[in-house]
């Protein structure tokens, strides 16, 4: 019985590896990196641009844009772009441009509301977004995607500039870093500032205190479903470092 079980495990592992390599060959592509001279932050910042299939051949079509934080990491750059290509190829989601915004080692400084998040949000608003929209064929739909501290910043952006993005994806957001953020999110939603917005959150293994805060956020989302275009909260039995992988697919799948 043990030998048979080990054979099944080996077979299943082999199938998953083959599927992974096929997926990478079909959808994984390198992005094009650009340096942005930021007057808001007083430093140079990098972004990577991932264009969808068909962008070069169809000169008239416009695309939604997903702005992905921590963009120098493969999970938030190449992988989210591959996931976007996969979903559009299969007909599950619209093709999208992915803009991977690099952190340059300043995650805590830029993503935590009590630090420099105000300036970083201004950087996105007045420098990154205009730069992208002046160079690429985009439509009016923007999404902000962030994990951990990036997820915290995503919720902060919703609270501060709800109209800047039409969709907010927060994977396992570090909501315990700011005790007042959820009340600010609730206030802007209840006051109609986020009408028509799509809000997606997920989470994995955590403490009871964290799970309770996530339930508080979900209650806010449920109570305001008529104001928000779409809401979704999902639990995945995954470690913090992997929670964004299924989350990206699920978030973009429902972003139409």
C-alpha cells in the first residue's frame, strides 16, 4: 500500500511539473523595464510593463491596466502578467496591460499609512498613471493589486482615493499594521465615495486576531454590496508567501 501511495505521489508531482512548464512556456514573458524620475518621491523608480497578446498587431484596441505592487518580485510581475494572459486566452477575462511597480527596497516606507504612503499614492496618481496612459492604449478601467504590506496600501488607496482605481485587489493584507484603516474604508464606502468599485480580498493561515479583523472587513463589504460593483473574500489554506497566486487568478476572473 505504501509503495502504491508513493507511486501516486510521484505521478501527481510529475503531472503538476509538466503542467507548470507548459504554462510557463505558453504565458510567461519578460517585461520591459523603465526608469521613472519621480519629483514626488525625490528619487528614480522602476516599473516593468507587460503587454497582452495581440497588442502590437491590433492598433485600435484599448486595454484595462493592472498596477501591481512589489513588481520586481516574480509573483507580482511576471506571474501576474502570465495569469492575465492565461485568463484572456481562455476567454475568462479581458486582456490587460500589467504595470509592475518596483519597491526599490522601500516597502515599509511607502506602503504603511503612518509612514510615506501618502507620497507614494501621489506618485502613482500624478506620475506613474499619466506616464502609462500617455504611452499605451488604455481604457478607463484601472486595478491596483497588492500583497501583504502592498495589500495594506491597496486598502489605504481605496480609503484615500476611491475613484483612482475601479478595482482593488488585496491579498493577505497586513491590516494589523493600522488600527484605523478599516473604519476609514467603511466610511468612504458608506458615504458613496467608492460606488461602483470592485473590492477583492483573500487571506491564509493567521492568528485569531487577524481573522477577526478580516471578518470585520468582510462585514463592511457585505453591508455595502449594493454600492460596490462586486465583492469577494476568500480563505486559502496557504502560507502568506503563496496566497497571491490563486488570488490573482480569482481577482482578475471576476474583474469584468
